[in-house]
């Protein structure tokens, strides 16, 4: 499911839904200069219609809740409108 050769911080579409208007995507958080690391999901300024669903951390899948803290290197799985993918990437990586 996760492509090893992808650059950290890139957003990858895992599947598209609703005729391509919605997508399940993944973003790997950077290991240095991580703007959201140590923050709880509830404190993030995420775009409208973006929901963080799960994290992959140390080969373990973690269901995301408002009090879930993000760590460097986490792979974030999110459900979002495709038009908000770039905003989601900026919110999670600062890029």
C-alpha cells in the first residue's frame, strides 16, 4: 500500500471515490522540521472536508482520534475532497 520510493511529504492517492471528487490519500510526515509533530489532531488547522482516518507508525495501524499525537515519520491516511489535497499537504507538512 505504501510506495517506498515516494518522497516524504508527497501526497499519494490510494483510491478515488464519488467520480473522483473524494479520495483516500496518504502523506508521510517528515522526520526533520515537522510542523505538526507533537501536536494533537484536534489542534490541527485542517481544510474543510478532510478527515484523518489512521496513522501507520512502526508498522502498526492506529485509528486517529482528536487526542492522537502525530510523530515524525508517521504515515497519515486521510479522507478528503480531491480539490483540498494540496491544502491538506500544506497543513501536515508546511510545504
